[in-house]
């Protein structure tokens, strides 16, 4: 009598283990019937998002960027300066990517969709159609560095084109998919969650605006002086190295004492004055005096 009961118990335990394993797989595996967003919908969304990101990057470049020579039109003049050149003002590719990744990650983490995705009507979810977590969202967006190569998301588009669920590389590694909003019932936010997300987003935007405005006024003058030194706009010509003294503020103008060494090796000392022309035009070099 004991032996049959033991066999029954063992069979029941084996069945329970298999059932539990099946349930575990089903929780993480993608639903076979879930509808994914078309590549055309995702393309329209990324176009809208790229426009917004480009505006943010332009602001970051204008506020925090330094001016660099990209192409010399003519040879340097006798003073060591350039008579003609092309230049660009940038903070560098690293920080521009930080802006882009931050934009996508914050919006997708808080709302499950960026403004571009919201306009088109798609959102990011996990493989089962539920909300993508804060761990998955940064992973899928950091991989944009590869998916966007060589341009216009060619790598990401090709991988998604031949993926069963239209996943680009970032989606594959993060375990996410992009679906139409109407089929993502389990990923929808409650009213309280949406309001909390909006409050956080407003706080981020306010901090960005206030921080940019404050740096544009108080932090940018030394960058402008550095640009002038690099472009040979200080007395004597191009500067190899320099150091600034304390700033003397006079309303919309500021003056720094400066000591610098020309690329020829000659030392100079004097002062530099800048005038502010408002947030959009920024600081401009208005006067420089030095003895070399």
C-alpha cells in the first residue's frame, strides 16, 4: 500500500515541477500573438524625436560648447592668427550622446514612450507586453550608439527588419519590444502615475532651463576667452597657454586679468573684457589689452 502511494506522490510532484517551470517561462517569454509596431511607425517616431533631440543638443552646444577650428581657408598671418577659417561650437560627441540617451531613457522610463512615440501611437514594453523596467530602458537606449550606425539607424533597421518581433539590437539585449499603444493594456499608466511622471518631467525641464541660463551668464565668459585665445584673437596672436585672474563684474560686462604665452613662446599679460548681449547671443569679446 505504501509503494503505490509513494509513486502517486512522486508523479504529482513531478507534474507540479513541470507546471511551475512552464509558468515561469510564460511569464518571461513573449506572447506569441502580441502585435508589434511597424517599422514605418517607428521611423516616423524617431524622426520626431531626433528633431527634439537636435534642438536640445543645439542648446547644450550654445551654452556649454567651445569653438574649434574645422577648416583653415588661408594660412596663418604674420601675427599668428588666422585671416580666414571655418569653426564649430560643440561640447563633443560624448556629451551630445548623453543628451540623446538621457532624453529617450527618461521619457521611456517615466511614460513608456517618447513624445515621438506618443504622436505616432506606439510604446516600449517588455516581451510580454508589460511595462519595460528602469533597468531595461537604459540598456536599449545606450545601444543606440550601435543601432544608429552608420547613419539614420541603418544597423538597427536591418536587425529589426529580419527580427520576428521587429527588435533592433538594443531591444534584443534589453528584452523589450515596441507595440501599438492600443494593444499595450498592461503597460498603461494610472492617472496618479502619469501625474507623478509629469511633475518629474517638469522639474527636469525647469532645472535644465535654470541651469543653462545660470551657466550661460556666470560660467560661459571663461569659455569665450578660451575661444579667443585658440583663434588668435588676443593681442599678439594665437595663444599656447593662459591663466585668468578673478572676475570683476559690472552689470552686463565682466573683466578678467590674464597672463598667457603665445605659440611663439612669448609671454603676455593684460586684461580681457566681455559684454553680454542676452541669452541667445551670449558673451562677446569687447576689449583686450596686453603687453607682450
